[in-house]
């Protein structure tokens, strides 16, 4: 829509004003120049100056005088750039300024009909695209059933499947970790046959295993087995939660086993001389002891609280929550480096050990649980956790985030010997949990659109959300830079003034081939979930379909290179060569996390909504307590 006056009216305004200026000036000049007395007067320089001043003054008065022609309408005058209620055609100063500058060019405006049409087009595109994503989601479900079929055939009841040698192995204490890790994934997918098989095994065999097994790791058993049982209880309809109606045992079976297990795990807390629990528990003896070096990892002791808090809520017994929350309350009192903490802590003294600071192994989920436990417990006296999270993220931005050269990928490095001893441009795949955690911390689980509409986002939240998006891109490029399209366990980055040098990922067409180095010892892929976890969270929060597309690319690479025809999927030895060398292992988290996050990424956002659930670090959804009461 034009902002100018109609052509004929504008011309009348302009010609009338120009005529008045020209005729008056001509009369004055002629009168002065045709007079003999005036011709003599003009010989004086002062006289010339006065005449010019008189002519200029008269011209200005003419321009400043009110016009005899009125505007067509108030609306047109406003569109021509004036403030509401003003009339630029009746102010000489406005006319005078118009000789020296053009009116500003306003951006084109869409009419209400055009806006409505555009919105309809977007919705129609989404509707057309949705069947494709439903089909892709079904592909993920088929992959899950294929993975389960291999486990069921060759390793049922063992912790993990070795898909190439067709056998099972107990690497996590012998509690059937794959059964329990996979159960809530099967419930979410509606894989009823798997739910029945896994649930029946738990009902028949898990109680005797809990009572008869020996040493287990406190952290791994809590996040995989305890977390899996609690999630299964809720999703099977316990306390009228979740998505009831699945085949299998009554929900109470899952809760009873969870409580029996937790009572034994509590000994790691109650027998420690400090608020920091021991790392290992002997289940059948109800005893605990530290690791061989006497230390626990910071991530492990600070990644127990979601599960124990929820168990206390379900049972009404506060002891589980009290013991677990002591850990975070104690860490709050310890000295930190801009909110960042070393990766080891001593159960004997309760102090941190060493100076190694990183968000990879042994450090990662400490930061994740700061925000997630706060979300779970909102409305209680846990605001200190949010403060710790905010301080830690500021420390990450200041001390650990750098850009690669030559193409400027943002990544998160490490301080292996502390703040003063130098920066390492090393980034574990485990660090790719961070984009999801940042996005969750920014919007508190709400969509970005809703958070902005309700004015919930601070400037710092927006910065963190942008950082989340940038880091997610980096995590995806670590996949894309390899020959297989699958990420290595660890990547290094070239940075200004410190080129790591070393082998690339093998994909010569990648723009970032010279930014990312993959060392021979780090080329393996364990079917890890962290990147697809962040893609899932970012898609839920932003609605940007690129996260789905990236997730699909990763899923296709898993299908192409890790699928075992006889059943199951296998980890890889080297993602930089074709064909990739295979390892003989299917980690439990491939069913519990990787495939679950992919399935949710491609599905409806109302399934396990982020403002009602938090996912523990093993992807078991746990209801937000403050909203389930």
C-alpha cells in the first residue's frame, strides 16, 4: 500500500506553493532592480547584503505561512509520516523540511487477509508433512522392536546383548538392566508385546536378583534400574498417572521392586562419614564401600536426586529424598570456579579432589540435575539449585566456550588442570546433553513462543537459548564430519593460536573437516543418546523442523551401519572409515534413551510434555512433583 497522496492533489499543492514563491520573488526583484535609486544603493556591499537578507526573509515567511489548501483526510496525512493529530500540510516548517529530505520508506504491510492466508499455508504445510513424520516415527519403533528381538533371543535377563556373538553379558551388576531400561520406551511406543515380556520378567525374576546380587554401582543402578522402575510405575497407571492400559503386571509390582532396591542403595549414603555417598553397594549384604581410589565422581553423587525424591513422594517416606538432597546441599557450600566444579569428590572428607573441570564424563550430569531437580521441586526451598545452575552456566560461557577455526563452530572445552593451567579444546560426545539442558533452563519446559508471550524470558535466557542452538549445530556437525555420519566418542577442535593437528573425520565434503580432529583412540561410537536428546528438547521448545531433519539423518546412519541382521544393534570401533569396524556390544541406553528420544522427536509434542515431566539422565520420564499434587 502506497504512503503518498493521490497524484492530482499532490501536484496541486506543489504547483500552488511554487507559483506563490516564484511570483512574489519576481515582483520584489523587479521593483528593486528597475529603480535608479536602488541601482545606486546596490553598489554598496552592505546594501547587497540587506537586499539578499530581505529576499530570503520574505521567501521563508511565504513557506512558513499556512497553506490555503487542506489535506484530503486525516488518515492520508498520518500515512504521509505525521504524528497522530498533526497535519504536515498546515505547518510551514514541515513543508520546508520536505524540500530537503524524502519521506521514509516504510516496509510493505500485509493485509489481514494476506496474513491469514500465510498462516493457513504454514498450517497446511505442517499437515502435509505430518504423515511423513508419523511414518518415520514408525521406523524408529521398528528399530526398537528389532533391538529387543536380538536381546530377547540371545540375552534375556542379562544386562546387555553382544549382538555379533549372540550372547548376553552382565556388566552392570546383573539386574537385567536392558529389560528395565527398555520398558518405559515400549510403553511410550505402544509396543505392548515388549511391555508384557519385560513386565513379566520383572515380576518373576527381579526380586530374587535384588536380594541375591553382589556389587553394583550406586549411580548406574539408580539412573537405569530405579529410574526405570519408577517411570514404569507411573506410565502403567500408578497413582492414576501416565498412559495406563498396557499389558503386564500391576503398577504396584514396579513400585515394590523400586523400594526394595532403594532401601539397599541407601547404605551408600548412611555408611559414609560425610554427606557424599560411597560409589558401590553390595546388595545382598546391604553394605557399601568407596571405589578403589577412594573417590566418587561429582556427576555420580549429584545425579541421584530426581529418583530418590520421586520415591519419597510416592511412598510418603522422606528418608530417600533427605539422604539424596544432602549431597547437593553440601556441594552448595564448597568452593567453586565461577560455579564450575572438579570431577572428583571424596566421601571421606566431603571435599573436591583435583582440579579437572569438564562437562564430559564424571562431570556432565551434575549440571544437568541442578536445573532438573529445581524444576521437579519448584515451589519448595530448592531455589539455591537454580542459583547454582545460573552461576555454573555463566562459568561455562566465560571459561569453556570457544570457537573453532577456520569456520567458527562454538564448542565446550575443558580445564584438565584447573583454571590457571590452560584450556583443552576437547569435547566428549557426552557434552551434547548441554544444548537440551540450556534450552530447558531458559524456558523452564515451556515452548519458546509461550515463554515470550508470557514475558518469561530474560535477556540471559535468550542468550542461553541461542547458545543451545549453536552447540546443537556443533554436535550435529561432529556426526556429519565422519565417513559414516556417526559421531566419535571424543572430538578435538582447532582454535586460534593452538592447532591440534591430527586426522579428520573422513567426510571430505564437510565444510568443517579442518575444524574437527578425531584421534585414533576416540573414533568409537557407543550408540549414545546425548545429541538426539538435545534435538528432541530443542524441537519441543522452538518448533524448528531442522532438529527433526538432523535427527532423521542420525537415525538413518544408525540403521545403515549399526544394525545387525540377526537382531540388535552394535557399537562401532571406528566411524571414520568405510565399512566401519564393529564392536560386539549393544548398550542398554540405546533402547532406553537413543531410540526413545528419536521416537518422541518425530511424534506429537503432547506425549510426555516438558512442562509436566523431567527426564532423568537415562531418559526415564518422571512427573514434576509440584504439579502432580
